[in-house]
C-alpha cells in the first residue's frame, strides 16, 4: 500500500527513475553490441597470437598525439608484429603533435618497416606524419601536400565596440598579450609571428627534403601551402606509389617478410572507448576537441576557414 501511495503522489519522480533505468539499459546494450560487432574484422593487440601487421589510424584534426604514440610503441614491443601501417585520413593539425607522431613513426621504422597509407586526405601535418615511413602510398585522387604553417587570431574589436566591452590588461612586456582579440596586431607583433612561422615552415621543408630525398630548392618551390592530388604528388616525388589500403597491406607484408596472401591485421585495443565516439565518429570528436581549444595554435593544417 505504501509503495502504491508513493507512486501516486510522486508520478514525475517515478517517471524519471523509469527513464533513467531505460537509458542505463540502452547504454549497456549499445556498449555490449559495439564491442561484439562494431569491428568484426579487427583483432585486438594483445589477443594476437601469430605474426601480423599492426595498423595505427590517424583520423581527423591532429590535436594530441598520445594515442598514436602509444599504439606505435606497443607495436614496436610486440614480437608478433612484423610491419606497421599508419592509415592517415587527416587535414593535419597542431605543429607539435604532428612532429611528435612523425618522430615516433621514424623511430619505429628503424626497428620495423612502416608503410603510410593515405585515405581521402593526408595534408600538411597528416603528410608530415607520413614522412617517417618506409613507403608512402596514396590514391591518385588523395588530397595531400599543403606543406605550410598557419596561425589564426580572432579580431573582435568591432564587435566589442558595439556591445560596449572594454578589456583591461596588465602585462610584463609589450608582446605578452600578442593576439589579443580586442585589437589588431601591431606591425612588430606581425613581424614576430611571421618570423616564427618562417622558422617552423623551414622545419617542414627540411623534413620533406631529407626524408623524401628531394633537392631542398625543389621542395621550397612546392612548399607554398598548395595541395596536390595523389597523382601530382607522385610526379613531384612526395609519395612512392598509388594504391588503396589493401595495396598498402601487400607492401607491408612484403617488407615484413610475411605471406601476401591475406596477412593477419592487428588493431590496437580501444583505450578510450565512448559511445560518443561510436555514434559521431573520430572526425567529429577531433573537431570538438579542436573547438574547445580556445588558444591560438601553430598548425600544419589545411584550413579553408
């Protein structure tokens, strides 16, 4: 009787409890379903019991390198992994993050052969990451290149004036609030940033020249930020050959001394599983992370807005 009275007197509370229970069951069911059938053709890293090829995916805007670095190190240490493919589908991203991935790819390639397989786009920082690989493979229509650096600031002075906003700044030096949104850049600030951009751009240019064995002067002519199709990239020596992911698998198998007849592919275990990632995809998650980063970022990235 008491329970019935409680339900009658608190219908909203009971409704919320029921909805919460339904949500929990739905979440648990989705998690279980995805873990079973979400990636039926993939074998987790530590479940691999035979020799195979490790696959590291770099998707969306490169914001943080930690997962890619961890995956590469895990494959370096796994004796069953004889070769590694980095599958890239990215317009690039933060300079530091892109350089970190490149360095680890190069370090990995010194121990085991690494093949870079480009998807729809592997531009700027995405291309930088591929430079450390033994071979770079792309489709004729893949968008790549964009060897350049960019940094953007919001100039909201006009908007602030309309809404009556006034900022007050106390700083230790005249350049400390460089990029402040309530005023345009001064000539001195713009010159400083251009010098910074030129320095980091030079690092990219030298990495391309050294790792692709292309004369430095030729790379400088190509490194004005333009993008290339895979076909154009091959003509300039920026990639090695045409092919899709399966072609990259065949190349990796050969380099790793494995049979080319359907070699065993090993994917890393998902360490940061989330239903959001499953429903929205890696690119959306990368976009959200990038959106939440409000500080100006020096980027090897192909940006159109």
